[in-house]
C-alpha cells in the first residue's frame, strides 16, 4: 500500500512532496488537512524552500520519537545539537518557520539555541556583536542604563 503524500510549495516556488505522516507534525498543515483546505498543494507563503527543506529534515528525524528508547533519545539530542549548527540568519528563519508551521519540538529547539547563544555572551556588548544589534544609545544613556541595571551585570 502506498503512503499518502502531501505537496508543499515554498514562497520562492520550490515544491516538496513528503509523506503525510511527516507533514502532519506541523499543526498548521494538520489543520489544513483536517479542514479539507489542502487540495493538491499546500502553499507556504511565509517559508523559503531552503527553510522548508530543513523543517522536513527535522520532522523526518523526529518521526515517532515519542516512543523512542532512552538510548535513541540520547542520539536524537546529539543529532539536534549538530542540526542546529548553522548561521544565525538560518536559525532565525527556522525559528519563524517552526512558529508559523507550529512544529513544537523544532520551535523549542530553535528558541533554546538562541537562548544558549545569548547566555554564552558575557556582556551586552558581546550580545550586540553576536546578534548584529546596533547600539543606538549615546554614551551617557548607556552609562545611565548600566547603572540602573547594575544587578543584571553581577
């Protein structure tokens, strides 16, 4: 018996034919299928093809992970860490896609990755550098903020 396949179309026109069980890990897609909104192809206007590809890779790896053994869960955790070794812009895109598609495990993983990157920074200057945040404070405003929030830098 052949598996039911679902076609996804990215914002940049790429199409992906994937097993329905994999696609249904996305609550957004699951609701489209349940509500009979998914005809031949599900358009994902907010997600680029390269990002959909990463989401699919994650979902395939995590298919059936609820029933995984402790050893398999350890391996999966290691795989997750390696999977998230990507540039910051891709982590952001993956985070937005996981949120839009409502893939809870991937959303949790991508948020935790960003949090870990922030925690690795020791100062607000390092955080700005890591995340490409422009400092729009004057030196006086920055000094005032540092004094008011001294407790945060202890």
